[in-house]
C-alpha cells in the first residue's frame, strides 16, 4: 500500500467509535521499512497545523484492521 492510499483513510477508535481523523504522517524502521506509528492531527487542527490539541500517535500494535475506506484502531484516550 502506498502512503498516498493510507492517508485517504479515516481512522476510527474501536473503544468509543470516535472518528480520529486521517493519517498525516508515520514513523518507520529505516532498515526493515516496517511502520511503527501512525500520526493523526489532534482535534481542531486544520491540515495538521494551527491547533492546540496534541496529535494522536498510534502504535502499529494498536491497529486492528485496515479496510478499503477506514483504519480501525483500539486505543484508550
């Protein structure tokens, strides 16, 4: 999957069925290319900028399913 495809998907938290937003960035291992974390802008941010809320940083282990339109995660907030 390309990053351009990944960033179009909505991220939904399984714990409370809350929409977190769309992926704007990620961290990965340079040697293996494995993704470690997804980064989603916090509430009230416009295009990832100009907001007071911290970003959501979701560890790869917390991703439950990547579907054609959404990414389901299981995180406590």
